[in-house]
């Protein structure tokens, strides 16, 4: 995984727990990187999961909820750092539709070695979007947080139904997003 994800997770954790607590956790978790993450580096997802687990233990918070919170955090960073991706997008559904064929295409140009999840979208009915997340990484709740933050960014009132169907190292989640009038 790209180091920027790790750096942002640590920034979020510091904003909640403080630098000293985060430093203590980084020292206590057995990481190949020793917790020294660079924005441009690449690190195993297992280190991200170990950190989320450790932060969850410290905060006495469920890991799935922390992943979702981190998804909200990362979406805000995405909005700040990459405003061009939002140009011409009229609503959250337009943005979510563009992830696989626009956003990920550009990411692969910059980082050809990156392993990205896949996102398939369809619009089954008026005011509905179905999105399927598939990845070797167990970050479906992170994805949910990003999705929710996207809908919030565009000012939608909405519901999200998430159905997980992960098996044998392949993580999958189907989201049905419905706009509420």
C-alpha cells in the first residue's frame, strides 16, 4: 500500500489520541517498517491492519468503525489534494461512478505498481447506486466511510446498505446507496 495511507492514518490517530499515545502504540506494534512511514513508500496492508487494531484497542473502539472513520478522513484529504477529479461531477453518484474508470486510471499512471481495489457501479433504479468493492485487502469498511463522505460532500441525504461476501482472501462488499428525498 502507498505510504500516504499510513501517514494519513497516523495523522488521524494523532488528532484523536495525541502524538504521545500514537508514538507509544507505534513502538508497541511489531512492524517491519518500525512505524517509519514515507508518503511515497510502499508497505504491506498487514501493517495498516495491525495499526488499526492497536488504535482500536487503545480507544476501545470496533475496528470496522475505525476503518469507516478513516475512510471519511481520507476522502477529505482527497477533496483537498485532487479537486480536478470533482470537476464536472454533478452529484455523489457521478463521483462514485468515476472511481474505476477515471480516478484509478490516473492513479495507475502515477504509480504503475499500485494494487487497487475494483469498483463496479450500476444504477438499478431512480435515486439508487449499487457499488461492488472487490480486493485482496480487508478494507470494505474503509470503502464505506469514503462512500459516505462522498455523499456528504455533495450534500445528499441517503441510506447505505452494505452486504459483505468475502471468502478465501478475496474481500467483497456490495453497497446499495439510496438518495432520500
